[in-house]
């Protein structure tokens, strides 16, 4: 059974509140409760976005008081994704869905605190990322270490994820399927593994496959490649 859900916005809140309104209309009826960004505490004395560490501490304290945190789903967009994933590292929740994860700031130096924790997270995470997102697009699986609990779904669009209603309908079903699998800790696959890229990037794996020592490149990645830090790609999915 699906428990409650929380939605954390990005730094542009409340100017992009319409995005959260769309999320609430689509997802809130499907969960036991819905807590939006406007329902959460705001850091005292700030006019702009609250500090990430402050937001993490606030959400963690709220979840600590919940008796059903194990079935709680955390939704977030942009910087809110940094908050919910950091909380999920320290506290077991049902699952996490991130829209437009900000792996990097365009034209800025790399900031490991944005993504380093994703290599160790154990709670199931679904990252829905636009193929042209300047904060991180289809190359994120090559450039950032992600744990086996992190699933990526690449869809058309930029950081704003301005999808048509029809595409949102399709995406909504995929997200609900992920939530149900996550709470029960069942396997889930969002995108197909790019076999051609993996074998081209790692000739030793291609040689082992040709010799009949492996069934697929993906098998190698799941058993050995990820632990070795080998690069891989996922194929974008049409929705």
C-alpha cells in the first residue's frame, strides 16, 4: 500500500508553483497524503531559497516523527532532489523520485556535494532527466558514480521538463510503477542498457562476450563493471 508523499521544489519556488500544482493534481490522489513545499517550514530570515543542509535537517526531523516513513515517497524537483536524496541516505523511506536532478551548475566548477552521496544510497531512486538538461543530461551515467539503487529515465526536454499532457500521462504511470516496486523492494528497470556503447568502451568485455564467457555487456556491468567504476550509458526512452 502506498503511504504519504512529500514534494520539495527547486530554488525557483514559488515562481514555478504551477509545476508543483501539476504534480499534485496527478499524484496526490494516489497516495495516503500529500505534503507540498508550501506546507513545509521555511528557513527563518531568508528571502531566497533555504539552505540545503537546513532543508535536509527539517525534512529528516519530520520523517523521524512519521510512523509510516518506510512507505513514504519523496518527490522533488531540481535542488529539492539534493535534499530528498541526502535524507534518504540517512533515513529509509519507500522511494525517491527526482525531476531534473542538478548534478552541476552550468559554467561552474564541479561540486561533489551535489552528487557524491548518490554512489552510496540504498533507497530506490528514480531520476527523471531531460535529454537536453544543462544541469546533467544523458551523459550522467558516464560522469557520476551512481549506486545500483539509482534508476535513470531520460525523456525529451530541458531542465524545465515541459512535457505535453499525453507524455505526462505516460510518465505518471511509469512513476507509479516505480513507487509500487520501490516500497516492496522489487526490481525495476526504467531505461535499456546501451550494449553497443559498453562493449565499444571496454574491449576486454567485448572479447569475453565473443568467447562465450558472458551473456551480455549489461551482465558484466551489474556483476563487476559498476564496482570497477566502468562508464556506461542508458538509452533514452520515448514516452
